[in-house]
C-alpha cells in the first residue's frame, strides 16, 4: 500500500486488522494455556502462572522496547523516503536483541527462586512456578525474538505475514499444549515447552522474510554493524513500551502479594483467570496500537497532521467500543467466562473468580485508551509523554493498592486497578489535548529527520 496516496481509513484497517488478528490469536493461545492448566493441574497451577508471569513480563518489556522503538524509526525513515536509514535501524534491533538475551536471561534465571518466594509463594505453587520459569528463562532469546520480529516484519511492509507467523506459532502452541499437558501429563513444564516451540516457529518464519529479497527492507548479516546513536534513539522511543510491561509485572507482583496476605492461593488463582481475560482485551488494544503506529509514524515523517489525528480517532473509537462491549458481557455473566478455566467440582474457586471478574475488570476499556494513546505518542517520536503515561500509572495505582485493601479487604485489591485507571485517564486527556493543539499548527510539524526524538 502506498501510504502517500491511500485514504486514512483504508491505511488504518490495512495495518490494524492483521495486527489485531495476530495478537488476538496470541491472546487465544494464552487463554488456552490457562484452560489446560486450570483443568489438568488446578488452582495451584493457575496461581503458579500468576506468580511466575512478572519475570516473563520483563522479557516482554524488553522485546516491546526494541520492537516498537525500531518500528517507529523505520516507518519515519520510510515516510521521509530514506530506506537506508530504516535499514540501519533494523540492524540495531538484531544486535540489541542478542545483548538483552544474554544479560536478562542470565539475571532472571539466577534470581527466579528468590523472586517467587518474595511474593509469598510456597508449597505446590512455588514448585510449579519454579519449573515453569526454569524452562522459559532458558529460552530467553526465543521469547524476545517472538516479540521483536513480528513488529519488524510489519514495519518492513508485510503486516499480513507478521499475522500469519504469529498465527502459525499460536496454533502450534495450542496443539503442543494438548500433547504435553493433556496427553503426556508434563504439567507446567509442558506449558513452557509448548510456548517456546510455538514461538520458535513464528521466529523462523519472520527471520526468513527479513533476510529475503521479498522484504521492503532486505538486510544481510554483513550489515549488522553497531551504531550507538541509532540504538540509543530507538531505545528511547521504545522506552515507554518497556515501562508499560514492567508496570504490568510490578502490578502483578503487588496483587499476588496482597492477595496472599488478605486471602490465599485460591484468590491468586482467581486473579490469574481475570488476568487471562484482561490480557485478551489488552492484546486486542495492542493490536490496534500496533496498526496505528506505522501509519502515524509515516504521516509524521511526511508532515501530515490531519491524517495523524484521523488515524488516532479511529483507533480510540474502536478500542473503547469493543472494551465496553466486553465489560458488559462479563458483568452480565461472569460464570460463563470463569467456567472455561475451572473444573466443575471447584465451587470455592468459582465463587471467588466471579467476584473478581466483576470488580477487577470494571475499568477494562480504560486500559485500551491508555495503550493506544501511549503508542500514538511514541509513533510521533514523543517519548516523554508516552513515558509519563506509564510512570503515572505506577505512581497512581500503588497508593490505591496499599490503601484500599486496608479499608475494604480483598475487594479493595480487586478495585484498586479500575479506580486508579480512571484517575490516570483524566490526566492523560490533558496531554492529548495539548498535542492535538500542536498538530493543528502546521508550522510545528516538520517532516521527520534522523535525529533523537524529543
């Protein structure tokens, strides 16, 4: 598609639908993971996933920082008709992926046991969580590459291939879950193996494209030369995406610890189920943001402010409408959603989960607004407001998490996230209003140059 001539709505859906499809498939296989764990291992297995996930989230955070940062600069360079500049940013992403794999993989593997115990994990939940992390952290390069490479393929002009690669990986993961967990009874070790092998398939497909002549930005191994300035720029642009996932990991750690303090591992299992459903919507919102990013960056590089605003309006309308519809369905029948993760005999877990879904997911649609808006700022090379959104989320949610449970007990833990998100959205709207006014002044929007974002 020629973004210089295509209508905004057509360009938006051309990039957004494959991006949504890819991440919704990813969300589906994560939910299927939870269903297998819930039915074949039980509540302790679900609790272990929740206790282990924050360390996996650190890997996802690093991958998003590299992928989103690289993608934004690649698209800005293409918008400014500088394919060589885009290719050089692409080269930096490969080198950064190798560096982060070595450092993060080693550190997280070393401290994984202490991390689980610091949250209050014990017994089967601790043992299951340790097994799960042992396998996933050994596959750190695969986990990181599975996040970074589809983003690079999308920005290199093949959004449908990125969707296909993630889809094939996800379907493989589901089939391997059935084999390793359902048939062979490998437990959480099987869940981790299924995840790694599915992601490896996706990575292989993406790599094949990026080093082929079919790519809009073909690259060879000889072009992988380190450039500190370019690496620094893309890390700066992607920094708020990293903070977003680190915030999620930090939030999960606090929820796990508080739920174990005010409740038990059953409450952590209910939180895990709520997290699967929230992740499904969150990934849909990430898909919208992922489709918005390349075209917004392109329009910014081309100096077209009206198209930037139109694309943002489309993205926000979509995530808010779908989020409200999902929220309404959960409020009407939380039992319908919970039953997929809980075997029929566990009535205690079912009752706690229904309450958790109704309260914890009250502000679901607000997360979609925050995800899309943060990515929109990134796509314009504005790392500072995107970072402020994530830091504000952490700064506002932590007081809610510490104060509300003291007044409301377990219900205070469930309500902290939706209430803090409401406060943050009101503040973020001020940032959006300021940027909207800047975009209405054409003299302030110059075509992108190969300089650090500010």
